[in-house]
């Protein structure tokens, strides 16, 4: 994503729950893909030539009952094959807001099940005016309707404060998904949910462990006003499910000094077998402060664990009455042995085709199946093309588990060579992380570096086991046949305290002997807080040994959702900077050798609030990688694609400052774009960017002036590449648009692919390596 992508929640399930895990819609890439596929299937059942009348919106439910023609008419519009017809109908219903609600209510009747998904998306776009309808739907007889209604209500906080009685009632819903999301909806209110503390305490004894987790996380977001829950939360520290235990620790940390009576249980939790329980226990003891004197010895012992050191030392200072500043950078081992230097980037000057046809095979040299949920981008090195995917293709019959994989194919004919697999890791989490590799690998000689779907930084031997050797100190490979990857070394980032959120998404940036990698540290499953605020968001690793050289905390506890941007290098006046876009919306520049912060820039208006829903200006993260070109840094603000599109910002920044350069370093800001998750492109003084509204924008890089735009009619993720004077842009509906680069817009081609286009293609000479959500194509002109 790249952006997550999506993108990750992973919690240790009891056997009866595993395999039937609910995926949260907020930012969860997998549910977004399923929703997208469902919409396409439904729409395909209708003729594109449906004649649409311009019937006005009915005023009341009773008028709809008397005349069903408007219902059929609007249903035809919403399910039309033509994306412009669908978009126009949706926009009209959103604009009418309250007047649309009776019609939308009819679409949720059993006779219109084909419209349920799109109806709730329209309700989400309408926003708080739809709250009364959603409250009514919380009593609907259909489990799926109640689930969708409460899921939307989560995102409408704080406007849901007045409906707490309905949410408290939903905590007792017979469907555990509804009950759990009701707790999340209360948690989204923060301290405003104080009147619901008693109901949440009762929910801590729910039979479903995930409802208990969400209830504890909601109490954590309420904070000190949840002090009456201390006794029950202390008891929850002994819950058999680790996720409940650390959520209880989060809640006790939120309560602070009033949670003093839980100190003995928190001391015991410092010895828990699961790291995140220990982290949350240390944070809670520090939040209790001087009243936790009895915990000093246990915290000193915990400080010997590198993953707990920052939390334990912070807690000890708090107990001693010292208000420590949050650590920013922690050096680990001696620095690199060679001077830092950037890798040379070859300009994309090839001439790939602007037309191809997957049905006839015109200009398609070969294609291979990858999987069902593919977000990785192709990377070509030598005679091999690498791409991250899921394991639904089961290239090795001996390994059929759900996991992320990295696949290697021969460039000449697409022949499969080998794959690396990342099986689920038991960390006390349920299957929360996206089981598909999104990281783009970096290849240097016979070594390949990438981030797995399970948050491991791996170094692979590009020959795999075909050379008959098991290279490096790592010998724990799951498979060791000729089609398996040979892992040289592995760094498990959660062992650093990292709590990856939804997707492990970072490309690997090489600088001399160092590899710079984002960790994807983020929020808890309920999206109510950051369980590991002292974990690094960015690390520098020795590429030969896998040892951490330095780590930067960055956003800490201010992450809005997840940390999914990839680091970028910038040589500024002879000093190498590492630019990293944070999950809190701040861009930070670090000294590449030491990890010390040089400057930082806030990409959000100071008064902006976080709204994880479409259509509104929201406090945003930086998901797209920053761009350094022509002495300027460009950042585009964005959200997880699961939150939809909305108004957003692009900034141009001077990289020559020190400290907070939000005002002094700003060169220009554009407010004419939507939310962005794919990295923009700068060339010849022009900035090209695609947003989640499906619009391609061209701006003047020096001034920010908007030169032109082009509508593709569906979300643009990361499929954006410039080859010579041709801009290739793919969207989530599978449409590839080819535009002429330059100050005047010129449409060259539109090509329909077989699946969504999420990732950036690779251009090698006159060839285009293009991955859809299911296949990899080599596209080149053929006689």
C-alpha cells in the first residue's frame, strides 16, 4: 500500500475460534477486496444499458410502500455496470443525506440483499445524520445487518455519545460480533463513554474472548474515569487468553494512579510468557507512578530484556517521581563499517506498449497465477522477477497453510523458481496480520532483503537451496527442497516490542552497510490505543549480520492507525537523511548514520480531528512514501483504503531545517487532491499523484499549481509508474489508464485487466512487469 495496505490484527485464538476469525473492516485490506469482488459480481448481473429515470427521492417510508418503482429505479442505478452511473447515484443519495434514509432502509430489506454492501457504504458517507437509522438497525432481526450497523457507528464517534444506551444494549446482543463492536463503538468515544463503565465491566466476563478484549480496550480509552473497573481488570490479568491480559494492562495504564490496588497482579504480569502482556504491565506500573513502589525490583529485572528496556526504565522514572521524556533513538551496536551512500537509481526510459489484450494475448509475453490477494510489487533483478503474494496457489503441496509468500520467476518465460514462506507466528494474537506479502524486496548480488507478512526482516540467498547449501546462521527454514528459499538471517521485529497493525508494509532502503525498514508498529485490535508506544517505528539494521544498529520511536503513542510508509533517502548538502512518514501524520528526517532526528514536519492542520470514514477532511497518516526531488521533499496525506476517500493535502517541504519545520520549511500546500496511499512521481518539474477517489493529478512541482486531472472512476492505490513520457495508472477495478506525461493531459489508452491493480509495475527497458491481485504479466511489444 502500498498502503495498507492494510493494511493487521493477529490474536491467539482458542481452537473453537481459529478459522472463523472476524476481520475488522477498519483498514482491513482483505475485507475490502471481498467487498470489491462482491460489488463486481452483483453489477455484472445487470445490463449496462439499463434505462434510468430521474425519479426524485421519496419523502417517507410510507410513500415507498405505496410505490415501489423508485426503489427499483435507484437499485438499477446502484448496480449498473457503468461505474459513472453507479458513482452518480451514490453521490446523489449521499448529498440528499436525511432524505435518502427511507430509501436506504428499504434496500436493507430481505428482498434487496444484493444492495446491502453498497447501502452501508452510502450510509457511511452520509455520516452522523444517519445515526438514528443505524440505532434502529441495531434491533434488526438479521445478524449481518446489526453487525454492519454497529461497525459503521464505530466510525461516527464522537457524534454517537447520545446513543450510549443503545450501544450498552448491544453489548448484550446474542451475536458476539455485534457485542464486540458495540464495545469498540463505546471505546471510540474515549472519556465520553464514562457513563458506560459499569456495562463494560460486566462485559469483561463475556464468554467470547474477543468481546472481553474490546471491552478492556474500551475501558482503556475512557482513562481515569474507569477507575471503578480496577478490581475486575486486575482479575482479567489472569485471563486464559493473552489478548485479554494485555488489554487489561492497557486499561490499568489508562486509569493511572487510581489503579494502585492492581500492582501485585501487574508485577506478576511482568513474568507473563507473552511479550505484549509484559509490555502493557510495565506501562501500567509506570502510569500508576509513585504508588507502585513495590514494583521497582521487578521492573529492574525486566529492564534486562531489550524488548522491555524502554518501557521498564520509563516506568522506574515515573515511580521515582521523574517525568521522563519519551526516548527517540536508541543505538544498539556499532555503526556501519563503510561510508553511507545511496544506491544509484536508473531512470525509467523504456518504451513499453500502450495497448495489450489479456483475452487475445496481444503484447502479453507470458502470465502466471500468483494467488487471490496480491499486493506486492514486482521487482526484477538479473534474470529473476520477485513478487509478494499469498499462499493460495500452493506452489509446494507440502505447505498449504495460510501465509504470505515471496515468489521468484524466470523473466524469460515466467517459470517458477522458488518461494519463501512466512507461516503464522504464535504471539498470543489471533490471525490479525494480512497473510500476504506487501514488501518490495531489495536485491544486491546473491542476497535479497524483504519484510515478511509476519513482521520479520529476512535476508535470503537468491539461489535458494538449489546450490545444495544452507547459507548463514539461520537453519530453521520450514522447507528445504529445491523450490524453497534459503534464509541467511532473520530479525523478528516483534521481539523489539513492535506491535504490527494489520499489514507489515515496508520496502527495504539500502544505505551502505545499513538497511532502513519501517516496522508497522500501530494500534491495538480495537483501534483504541497503541499497546507498545516505546517500540520503534523505524530501524537501521546491519545487512551482513541482521543486528539492529539504531531504532527510532517516531510517532510513539500518537499513531492514528498504523505505520505503513517506507523510508526514503535524501542527500542534503552532503548529509544523508532518512525520510520517514509517520502514522501520526508527521514527516521525520533522521541522520542515516546515527538515527538522530534532524527535523520534523506536521502534515495535518493543528485543529484537524481523526475521522476514519469517507467524505470528510480528517487528520491523516503518511502512507505513501515521501519523495525527494529537485531539492524538495513532497508528502501526500492519506488513510487506509478501508476508510474511503476524502479531502486531503499534498505538501512541498524544504529539507534544510532543524527541529519543527512545520511553518519554516513549508514551500506550498495543495488542497485539490483526495487521500493518497501510493507514492507520487516527480519528473521534469511535474508532480503526478493518484488518489483514493480514482483521480490522477498533475501539479507544478515548484509552485503546487494544479495543471490537470483525469478520472479513472475507482480507487488508485499504488499502481502508478512513469516510463519515458508515459504514465501508467491502475485502479482497484482493474482498469489500466495510460496518459502522456506533460503539462497538457493526453489519454493514450485504457485497458481492462482481470483483477484489481494495487501495486506499482516494474519497467525494464521496453517491458512492463505488471501484477494484478491474482496474476503476474510480462507485457512487451510482439511482432
